[in-house]
C-alpha cells in the first residue's frame, strides 16, 4: 500500500489528490514549491512506473507547471526528480524568481526553510486547490 | 533555427541526435551525466513544447535513463530541468552513486568539473552511441 515518506509528510502540506499523484506544498515560503508523489508503492525512479503511469505523471506535471506559471508568473520553473535523500519518487516543481534567496542556484540545501504562517499556508493551499480541481 | 546554447556547447560533447533531442555528455568525469536538449528554437520550459513534443521528450528521457541504469548501475538517477543559468531548455540525466563526490547533494555548483581524458571521452561516447542507436 502506498504510504508517503515520513520526511515529505513532515516538511509538506497535502494540497490535493490527482489521478496518479498526491500534490504537496513544501512548507517553505521562500519559493512556491509543489511536489508530485506518484501513489505507487515502492517507486524510486520515473522509469519504475509503467508507460501509462509515466504518461499520466507528465500530464500532471504539465498541469502543475502551468498553474505555477499562471499563479506566480515565475522567471523560471525548476522541475526535478532527485531523491538522493528521500528515495521515494517525488518530482519537485518550483517557481523561481531572479529575486529569490537562492537564485540562480538550485534551492536544495541553500537556505533553511522559512515556514508559512498558518493563515498564509491555508490561503495558498485553497488557491492551489481551486486551480487544480 | 535551433542553435545549441554556447555554455552547453562549451561544457559538453555531442553524443548523438534523437528525433527530438540532441544528446550531450557533460565533460565531467565525476558523474555519468547526459543532457537532452530539444531541438526546438526558443524553448525555455517543458510546457513550451507541444503535447506531441512533450510525449517524445519523455520517451527519449526514459530511454536515456534506462541506458544510464544499465551501463552504470547507479544508486539513483537525477532527472532535472533547471535552466536558471542557461535558459535554453535542457534536461539533466545524472547517474548518482553513494560514493560520488557530491552525494547526497545535487551536483550543481558543488565541485568543479573534472574533464575526461581524450581517450576516456571517446570510449564513453562510443559506448553511449551504441546503446542509443
């Protein structure tokens, strides 16, 4: 049975469920940062998914990318499946700005996360849910 | 007309041409590191590609990932479209090992590249060409 990796459960809010993926919001107010986690037990690599699942993954990834673009008007999207620390397959989608604290470096390991306030998290999650559903 | 970004031309070898993408080998012997560059002028984001092109991109990405897995038996693949420094769309495919110099961090900006010797580059490119063609 699929179970979210404890590190992702600890660091993220659940936004919604898409057909293949659980959509998470990283609790780091420095960047709009969504994570797609395919709900398929034991998956580590994209190529571990079936062809149909990969197709679905990339459709959901494009949907999330378009939403990040339209809500935040990012200078650049960063889309990445790394997983060196948390091997459960998860695909980062991060709206990057030339003014953000890590620009132009990748965000990982650059700056400690700055949590959202409860109100800001709630408002952003609702906005994302409306866009995704 | 499509033209490879000068930074990619400078830092990489051309391995081969797939239907959508040029396949590059990063000249950094610390990691087996391939880059797919869709040969579509002016593309910055994955979602700038047509749906048919995105489908082709992910098929070529899966092909490259499977080859990295089978040739190098990596501990983890890192697949990422960042582009903060070089905005031309390019998708990194990096075979990572628990023993590599940057593990478990992402590779970007961690360690200066260590160029291949001419012989090592030639041998690796031929091996990759055989696997891809």
